[in-house]
């Protein structure tokens, strides 16, 4: 039949058919189908944000909501994606939430990431045994708007060393290689990046974060207020599932390591080391946001000249976290989703 049609028309029909086929294939491969609701979560591959890959993995099936974990290479990029509506939630470095709020973004802190998960390491052989020994050193933190930068500068200021160290910003995945090459003397960041050089023998432990800042907050989850207003049921499920995922992870280490290693593109033995090396382990139960903690953070940022005022009015929404039900968390990872 097609052979009886004039050549130009045949070419046109074939071209259009091919275009339709390619478009359909692209749709099938790149978009979710069916009745599942999609929530897009930005995260960095660190232990404080462990809930993101766990929820992504668990929601691929047997969940009414598909939680898509999108890995970012920088927190500033993640903040811009939330600002522009490209993601629905951000597991973001804590002080940056204050900056975004003061820049006019209508956001809410709804969940605090896992704690006791950051480490300050120094290059082996430098004979640095205390914070006082850091004078003259070059130290990397993930961002000027990070708890690591604030904590480090607060303590060095007390020691009279504020002007005697070189603190630089660096993306966490680049820190280990910079230390090994000699470009850095130390770095302070969330796990598993410190464990990379500790495990290889290229670094020495100076402090676990809880030794110098017991209530340290690395990352937290923010959502836009219009998401809460439009779909509070899904926000409630997101917060509850994130909190429940921590308790599931604590009791299912092997599967947690397997999932995290895949999503983070890290060796499983490194992930296991990072989750188990510190005495007392990672804390999964301090997930409720408290205005007093965020206010203290804002006060510290003002004292260090990072922001001009300490106003956090309307930033914290603890209602979702306060009402998490931890019943019926079983061996199956799908039980992280509340019924």
C-alpha cells in the first residue's frame, strides 16, 4: 500500500511515524505512569540524609507515592531548584534554610536529619591533636552556610585562633582527594566522606562532631509552604516515612548499606564503616525540629557575620514530626510508610 504513494509522501509518513515512536519511547523510559503521585526530593549523599535513598528505593513499588531522590553536587544548586519549583523537598544543609527564609522564600523546616554523623579529620603526620593545633592550617567545610563552618569558627574564636586558619568551601566529594594530595590539612564534613581517608589511613581523627557540638544539626528537610497548603497529606507521609526510615535502618544494617552504597556510588565497606565506626553510632531519633535550636543557629550566624539579623519567624513547622507513629515497622522496607 505504501509503495503506491508518491515518494515525497512516503518519506513524510515514515518521518512522522518515526517521530511518534521516538516520542512514545522517551515518555515510557523517562516518566512515571499510573496513578502514583510523584514527590521530588533533593539530597546530598551523606548519612544525615539517609532517608532520601531509602524512601526512593522503598517507593518504587507498594507505595501510593513515588518519592524520587535527586542527588545534587552542591547545596546552592539544591536551594535554587527548590526556589524554582523543580523539587518539592530539600534535604539541605541547616543554616542555608535560614538564609533562604531571610531572602523571602516561603519555606518550612519539617524534619531534622540523622545526627552524630560528621567528623573532623586531619592529614596523617601533621601532629594535630587538638583544635588549638589547627593554627596555620587549611581546612575545608562544605559551605560557609554550614553547621561545620559555624561550629569550627565558634570554637576557634574562643581559642583566639579565628584569624589564624584558612577555612575554604569545598564540595564534600572532593575533600578526600584534596587532603591526600596535600592541598588540605583537614576537613570537617558529614560521613561517609571523612571515613574515606580514615579507612585508607591517609587521615587521623581529630573530633567526632558530638564531642564539640552535642546538638549539632548537619542537614534538615525543608519544603515550600505552598506544598503544605496544597497537599498536607503527602507532606505528612513524607516526614513520617523519613523518620520511620531511620528506625528501620538502625535495625537493618546490611540492607541499608546495600541501598546507600548503590545510591551514593560508594563501596559498601566504606558505607558500613561510616555507619558503625563511632561509639554510640548515628542518632536517628532526634528528627523533630525545635525552634530553639534553629534560633541558636541564627544567633551564631549573626555573631560570625554570616547574616545580618537572627529573624527566623515562621520557619519551623514541627507539627508533622511531632505526630509520627512508629508502630508496625517490620523487616520489609516498605513498612517505613505509615498505614
